[in-house]
């Protein structure tokens, strides 16, 4: 795949509107089912069946009698072979409503069942005697069937260690407990009731404030290791661990300048301007110019614990990032306001009295602010994090709650990737222990959130990053299920790996300015670009479309090209381009937006798709095509690494003539010419990685370059298909449709062909389409 740069960004009258293809113009077609004969993964012998049957009997004998009357059943853990975890291999017939149904998943190859007395009897019979080809294949995939143990619930951490790592409150230590989800019905109600009663018996306090009721996540206050042990023995508990505490970067305040002149105020602006909610430590009103950009405030921090230093620095970058750092690229100079949401208390003992805020407390405050202001403010900057390194096979409870809030209020959270603070810091390329230790921290694994890493604005000759390489402190991906995290990078300061040499990004400290570094400060630069995208499009776009537009034109900061395969865990999709560049076309490219819905069991296609004549010659197609598909997937918190339950696959290519060597007849098969990027082969075995891991991601990019040789074909076709799992598509008549946004650009990489005019003409004849309406951006008047 050739690396080609984005289109012309020289400005001027050449910019042309994106075309929006109205929905319901693609043809919906039924997906044809089929499949090969079931093939076992290993021989299913009499001895193998007897071993599995013995495991089931052990559960019946030791676990069921103690809890069946109270709860109705017990969670059972099943491990399957690593090459049997794909959707098509899942043992849904062996573990069904007739036996012990699957109620969730954990890590790779880990399933959880609901085991009842009758269901375990029936499962034992199936294991012993069922000879169907399908059941034999499913049996061959099973490695172990066992009860869920207290150690497993604690993730093999000792109760005392959980207590030591939990934040202290007046009466004890706060832990976070998550229950199993049996699904709708009386058994789940009994499971929750049993948990509450058992917790009361252990004399621990239980609260669900901040967590959605259907998340079955609780704040549990324990006073002793024995109480932690007691909670981990409750049958309905899925996990128990320390309650995460939110943190921000302790300010360094480098290269302080006592005052800054000529910074514009809100009064210098003509027209309305975008707003970003800064969810942080608060924004100081000591700077009179910055104060004019604050359009409102909410505070959840008591006066003795307020320290607005970090939040003020973040707000300064949102309002004046480009003016304070004029030599940095892709930071617009346009106006942007701030809504101050003060939730993080002072954590710097040198400043004054300190306090901390837990995950559950933060969620309560954030929900309160969203209820009041989400209709007006669509971008919420969260330059904060925890010390909880994100798992590769499980999405954090914090991230899941943020996903629910974003979906409920139709907003976008922009999150920092997290900072690695233990010298020596991270090299690039990263290797050895840096790979697991330097991964992103919760809640940067939010599926609907946009996560931002930091890149260096200077080059170190030794012991440090090169220009535009990841900063030595910036954490990397991938996220759980290998989704791309962070999605974007921007400038956040830099340092040498021994932290001896530091060069920060500049923003506001009280009445003056200074330098600091951290992913906290690359994040607001992306937040302001996203807020500008929301603000300039009318009517206001969906969060999915806004995210897709920012992703579509993001590029490698080192060279303006596509991010190479294998580097997306560090750069994401690249550094985003602020409006207006991501909202318009040039004469040599044409960008189309499709917003529509897909139904389970069907696909949409646009056959005989138009392609510009200027890129067609002698039966061959030339040019470059890139696509971005974005959607908010259906999600299930009980499914662990399979949290995302829907996925959209896109293909764009040609039907081409193919002559049979045997018969001489000519057929016209379809050939995709714009493959997905960043398939991440190499982990596990390749076929599973390509099919199952990055496939379940909320944003996917595709790229194809046909120059210089061209591609032969008859006609073009665009196709999108919805994939789902966990049975959410079983009833096609009632299954919930999946909305999506697809952005497609056809371009001449040589910048010569009249692509835009030719596509505009054929689109008028072929589709019902509108121009993407982009209002003029507010301008800051020059002071006289």
C-alpha cells in the first residue's frame, strides 16, 4: 500500500462542499447463510467425555446444594481452546437454555454459564451420550468446566492486598464489585438480593450511586481483609477489586512568564463560537482575558480542596492553544470557549489541603453536569485518569459507564491516554516490558470516547523521542479486544527518557503562562478541533459523524501520510486536521457522506457506483480511495472482551472479467480494492486475529491506491454488512437496526484530475444528495 499525503490544504476559494448522500438509496439484500460440515478440534473419546462429565458432577456435588435454593443457580466457568473462540465455533448448542446457557464471557476463550440443578443434569447427559456432529465439535473445543472461585473473583489478588490498594474513607476502604448478569427475570433479582443480604451479614456498606442499575456494579466499603474475603465468596459476585481513584498531572510550571499581552477575549469575537466542557480541577478567574471565555461553571469540590492550576492550563490550550504555541501544526487560531466543571480536588500537598475523588463519586458529579448542559455542549474534555492499566481482554467498568453516559446524552468525551511516570521512561520503538507496562490506563478504553496520546514537538539526539514521535511519557494501545487506542495524537510536551531534559507545551498559569507536559495537554487540542467540527456543521451532527469526520483526514504527523500498519497503537489514526480542512473538498478529490442504518441478516449495496472519468483510462481505474466507517456498537458489559456486540464491514471495489481456464467462459466476480487498514496480524494465529479481533471496533479506516498501474474492472460496487454476536440478531423482525456513518473520498494523488466536478455531476443524476452545510466560523477581530 502506497503512503500518499492528504489533499491540498493551501486554503483559498478552491474549497468545495462535501456531498451528503441521503439514506434509503442502497439496496437491502438478505445475507445468504451457509457453512461447512462441523469438524472437531480433537478426538472426542469416551475418556474425554468422562473427564468433562466428572467436572460437571463436582459442581453438582460441592456448589449447587449450598446456593440453589437462594439464587436458583450458580455461575460456572468454561475455558475453550484458543482456536475455537470465534463466533462460528461458540458452543451455543451444548450450553443452551436446555442445559446451562452462556451468560457472559471474560478473557480470550473464557465463558460463563448459569448452572441450575436441572440444567447441569441435562448438560451431563449431553456430554455422555449426544452423538450429533455439531455437539461433538463443540465438546472438542472445551478444556475445562469449573466453579467460579473466590480467587478468580479477586483475580488472584490476596484480600489484604486489595484492601491496601483501596482508597480510604472515614469508615473503611472502598472496593468496586461487579455481579454476574443472568438476564431479565426473577433469578437476577434473587442474585442481587442475595448479594445485598450477604453483604449486610458481613457488615459492609453497599452503594450503587454513579453506576447504571443494569451494570450491576457497586461501591462496597470494607474495613478488613476478612470482609473482602467474605464478599469474594458471594455466589453472584463476578469481580472485586480496589475502587479506582482519579488523578491529574501534578503541575511542573516550567519557564514561567509573568504576563502575556494581546491575547484575544471573547468580546473580540464576531459571532457564536464552539464550547468545550473542561471536566477538571476548575478554571481560575485570576486571568482576566481567560475569564471572558468561561461561559459557565459547575463545582463539586469543597472550597478548602480547590486547586485550579491543572484545569486552567487545559482551558488555556482550548482557548489559545495555537496562539500560545504558534510553531505547532494543526492547532486552529479560531475562538473556542470553556464551560468549567470542577470535580477534581487538590492532590498537591505543596498547594494546600489534599483530597481525592473515586470513580463512583466522579460518575455522580459528571451525570449531574450532563443533565444540565449536554443539550448545549457536545464535547467534554476529560484530561484525567486512574492508575488502572487497561486489560487486553476486558473493558474497565469506568469506561463502560462513560460509554453509557455518552450514548444517553449524545455527547463526546475526549480522554487522555495516561502518563507513564517511572524512569526510565518509554523509548520508541517500544519493546520488552515497556509494551505491557506502558499501556493506556482506565478510562481511556472507552469505546465511544476519543483517546489522545502525546507526540514530541522537538527532537532529542539521544535518550529521547524524535520530532513528531510519541513522547516518552505517553501511554500506548492497544485497547481491549485490540481496538485502536489512542485514536489520535497531538502535541503535549516532551522529555528525555531519563527525565533530565524537559520541554513543555505553553499555556496559562494564573495571570501568566508557563510550560508543562502530559497527555492531559495534548487532549484539549483535539477537543477544540472536535468542538469546531460540531459547531460548524448545521444541523449539529451526531457524535458518530463528528468522530468520523475528525478521523477521516487524520494523518501521520511525521510525513502527512497514512499511519503504517503496526504503528497504530502509538499514533492511532494520526494527528487530526482542524476545520475547515476536514469539512471540505478540493478540485482534485470528492468526499461523500452516507448516514444510514443496517439490519441484522441483511447488507446494503450501491451497485454501479460512480467513478470519475478522469481517473479511468483504457479499461483501468486510477487514483486513491480512502474510507472511514464509524458507529456506536451495541454493547454488553457481561461479555468481557466481546463487549462490542455489533460490527460493520465495508467493501468498495469492482466486478472484473475472469476467464475460466477449463471452460473458457467469462465470469464477473467481485474484487475489493480498498482494504481495511491496521488488521494487526501476528497476535495469536493470524486467521483469528484478522477475522475476530480488530473487526469488532467502533471506527475502521480503509485505503487503496491504484497508481501507477491502475486496476481493471467493469463497474464499481459499495457494500456494507452488519455482523453481530450473542444472539442479538436472532429475530430479524425485532432486532434493533445499527446506525452508521461512512465517509468515502476519491482523489487524484497527483492533484491534476477534475475529480470534484465530475463526481458532482454524476451524483446529481444518480443520487438524492445535499451539500454538507458548514456555517462560517466565528472570527477574532484584530485589535487596533
